[in-house]
C-alpha cells in the first residue's frame, strides 16, 4: 500500500515538475508558437500554456505596431518625367489570424521589430517607386491621400504574402531636383496675391460706395428734419402774426368804440350846455368853435393812430413773409449743398475705383511695353550688327575687287565661260521633240540650230570685253602657234599690247 502511494506521489511530482518547467505565458503583443510533437504548432496570444520539456520548443513572434520609414534613395521620374524624392512612413503589424501568423512565422520568427521593419523596407520602397511612375507631379502634391492609398493598395498584395497587415501610409515630404514644386508654389502665391489685391480694391470700392450712401441717407434725414423744423417755425411765426393782428384789431375796435361813446356823451353834454346857455350865444359859439377844433384834432389823432396800427400790422406781416421766404431759401440751399456733397463723395469713390483699375492696367501694359521695348532693342542691335557685318563684307569685297587687274578679271570670267555655255545650251536640252525643215539655201534646220551656239558665245565674249575693257579674243589667241611665232602678246593689267614680228 505504501509503495502505491509512493508511486502515485512520484507521478504527481513528475507532472508538477513538467508543468512548472514547461509553463509559458504569452503577452498580448507577442505570439508564442509551441511546436515539436504536434503536426500543427500551437499559438498562444495573451494566454498561458504548457510545453513538454525536451520534446517541444517555444518561438516568439512580435505582433505590435511597427513603423517603416520609406524613402526613395534615388530620384524617381514621375508620369510627366520629373525626378522627385518622396519620404513616407508606413504603420504595419503582423496579422492576428492564424494564417497570417503562420506566414509571418516562416519569415520573421524570433526577430525584433527593427529587423522586421528592415526586411519590409525594400519591398515597400519598390511599391512606392512603381506608384510614383504612374502619377504626375501635381497629383502627388495635391492629392497625397490618393497617392498613399495607391501605395497601400499596391503594397498590401505583397505584404499579405508575408502575413503583414498595413495599417496606414502617410506621405511626409515630396521634393524635386529642379525646384519645380517651389515654382508652382510661387505661381499660386502670385495668383493668390493678385486675387487678394483685386478683392481688396473691390472691398474698398464697396466701402466707399456704402459710406457715400450712408452719408447721403444721413444728409437726407438731416435735411428732412431741418425742413420740418423750419416749417414748424414758419407756422409758429404765421400763427403769432395772426394772433398779433387779431389783438391789434380788437384793440383798435375797442378804442374806436370808446371814442364813439365819448363823442356821444360829449355831444349830449354840449347839447345840454347849448340849450342851457342860449343867452350866451357868442361864448357858446366860441366854445363850440374851440370844441370843433379840438374834435378835429382828436379825429386826426385817432385816424393817425389807426393808420399807424395798420402800418405796423402790414410791416409785421411783410417781415414774417420775408423771414419765411429766407428760411425756405436757406433750407433749399442747404439741401442742394448736401446733395452736391453726396454726389461729390460718390464721384470721388468712382474716381478712386477707376484710378485703381487704371493703375492695374497701366502696370500690365508698362510690363508689356518694357518687354516689347527690350525685344525691339535686341532686334535693332541684331539688325545693326548684321548690317555692319554685311557692310564690312561688301567693303572687303570692294577692296579685293580693286586689287584685281584686268587679267585677273578676265581669268575669272574665262573660268565661268563653260558654265555660261551650259546655261545657254540648257533650253535645247529641254526640247522633247523638234521638226526640222530645210530652207532651200543648202543648209538644213539642224545645222542652223547648232550654228547659233558660236554666235551666242561670240555675243557673250563681246559683252564681257565691253564690260571689262579686255579683248578676250586676243587673249584666247595668245596660246596659238601664230601668236607664239608671229606675234608678241603682252598682257599687263587691263592693257593688251600686240606687236607683229618676223620669224
């Protein structure tokens, strides 16, 4: 019984030792591959397992994200034949499925991330160089997302064969050998500056127009308000004049009534006095005369007072009408001045816009005129140089011709005589068919045609002799036997001396 317990204990101890010795635990960013006994290796990712010591082994495969620096070490021509250098960065990792891990295990087992990225760099660079060759420079710069997507799509096919998954691809920098990218940037900068200048000029014009319209609206409101004030003041003045007139009229009526009543009372008193004092007729007559004089003076005073009141009323009415007309004239004048100021502001705004536009056009045409002037100066210098060269050549020719004597000129003309004869005979060579008829004088037509040649040549000789002053007939005879034996021909310059001697 004790032996069985010992055996069981020993077996348990062996199993525990095997478990302890073969226990492995894989982190989430690595795959532990246990192989040896089984046909298909076991893969542990983020979990524990047990390997049988001496019979199985554990290999590690890095599953984390890796950064691959992709650079074109040499310039690559684009679709429009422009050499560029591209710097990109790709984020990759080993696939998490069993197939991808199996493929990656065959290529990157027990390698650190730096070694894996170094192995992938050449393949990714080749894929990027192929994509660059299919795109234009402008497309690479303006649509980098599409460029990176194409690189990813192209490289994914090769990476899948290695068990690699491409997470992202970003284009960091694009340069070219001739600075064309900078030139494109300068062109766009110039266009942007031009558009900004045009927009600013238009904005300034709009601001000036809006300001002029605002000033006009403010002026219209101010003129309207002042017009209403003037109308109110005028109505007040008219009302005050009317009230004054009514008051004066009432006062005049009261004064007149009082005088009438006083006169009536005075008349009653006078009548009573006359009736009471009949005995004193002379005194009453004198008193009456005095009263009549006083009455006349009083009536004259009343009439003058009434006339003064009417005159004062008329003057006040005239003054009120004058003030009203003056205020209307001033309001109209102020309104005209405000309207003139508004039109002037609007005209100045339009003038400023026109000046800005004219300045732009002037700058453009000044540049074109400068280019045309420079081109004209260059063409004038070229024409001048060509004319000077031709004049110098003609002068050299003239000096050379001066050095020629008659013999030299004769020699030159003799050299071209075969060519002249060929040119004279050329029309005969162009004749395809000819009918020859006899003339009845013993000569046929063919002999007449061939006989014209010496006549033409003699005419040419005579023309050349007249032009140069050299007797070419004598020069041609100088080589004959008769000239050598019987005649002495001396050719000197343009003179030909012939002397006859005996043999």
